[in-house]
């Protein structure tokens, strides 16, 4: 739809004005179909342990966000209004990718497939290419480069005047967002296992980039994107005002979304700590090591006694710890007397 033919923007138009994008629709339908095939296959093979419904909902919801960003009114006005363009970017970069990551499509494929596809998938996920592409320092650098490079350079003029480049930009946002959030939110069988403190740090590291980009755009003294002034409807705000609003969207919306994701990771970390009995991994490891040390003989058992087996760390209370420790000291003293 041409920019001159678009009606003045409103919430009703953003919700009700749709445009058909055959490539996006086709890819989304294929992805949803393959995912649901995997869900049904896992349910048939493991009826007692079906694929989690909430992961299915998140993955399909992420695909729905892609459709909304590109085919709803948000996609219709993205060549006309810069602030609408920024909303689209946030949806494709910070909303859809985390939902797709939490859907765990690779893990679902492993559960649903058999050899040789199962083996090929495992090798691919452990390959050097995937290992390099999902290396956290690389994904953070890619995320930062994409945000700054597509908003604070002349690249935006090319996007606004070239439909093919604009569509490629959509794919770039999805890929960069997915790779960035994969080691931070996902549990896919890739090489990298990032601790929760590091995850929060890497998320916090990217938050100032969103704010900085928004502040730069919001403080522009002249229109940085001449393409915005071309074939602009009479009802649209001035190009400079449009850029300022878009900067506010990036600053407030981007920072808000990143904070919400950080809180999600923090709550997941808290839940994992509670599952360890509130001890945390360091204390749990200490108790396990202590229980093993005080229960196992220090030398080979030459008298034929049956060795004691270590009790689980979480089942050892303070009295049992004291008794075990006294027994351990007695063994050490007996060995010293010999």
C-alpha cells in the first residue's frame, strides 16, 4: 500500500490494517507446522512426558509476533512513520527472539527425531560454526553492532528507500536477537553454559546501548534520515519530530524490555536456588564433598569391612554431620597410632 493512500495512523488502523507478505507467511506456517509435528511425535513416543505446553505456546507466540510486526498495521506504516519503524524493530529484536528461544526448537527436534536425523542434529549443534556463532562475547557484539549500525548510520536511509534491504533488515534483527538470547535464556544442547550471574551481566551490558541509541535519536537537531521526507503523507508529523518520538520508543521501550528479561532470568535463578534447598550451588557442593569425605575410609580396607556409602548432602542434618565428623576424626587418630 502506498504511503499516500494510508489513512491517518490510529490504534484501530494499527490493529485492523493488514498487508499480506507471502514469504513471511510461508516461513511462519512451515515453522509452526514442523514444531507442532515435533510436539505430537514426542507425545506419541513419550505419553507420560509430553512436550511442555508453555514452551509450545511461547514458540507459536513468537511466530505470531513476527507476523504482527511485519503484516499488521505496524508493518503497513513502517515505511512512513519512524516511531512505528522502531516499534517494529523492538518486536523483531527483543520480543520474538526470546519467545522462540524459550520454545527450544532444537531440543524438541532431538526428542522427536531418530537416526540419522538425531545424530546429524547433535553434531550440528556441537559444530564449530554453531559454537562460534553462539559464543556469548560474539553474540553481545553482534547485538550491539546491529542496534547501533542500523539506527545511527546512513543505513536507515537505504532501508526506508529499498524494500529488499528493509526485508533483509527484518531477518537480521531476528537472527541477531535469537543468537544473543540463546545462551542467556535457552537450554539448548549447545556448547556454552552461562552462569546466572553472567547472564544478568551480559543482559545489563546491552541495556545502555538501547538507551544511548534512543537518546542520540531523541536529541537530533536536524532530520538525520532524508528518506523520511520523501512521499510523506500530510497527516504525518515532521521528520524531525518523528525521529524524536522514535528515539523515545527505543530508549523507554528497549530499556523496559531488557529490564523485564533481566528480571525473568533473576527469578529463574532464584527458583533454581530454592530447588537446591536454599543452599546455592557452592553450599550444596561443600556439603556433598563433606559427606563423601567423612563417610569414605581414607585407606584401602584391609580388614574386609564394608565401606560406608556417602549419604546425600540434602539428607544430612547437623547431628548427623557432627557424628560423621567425630567418626572421621576417630579413623584419622587410629591410623596415626598405627
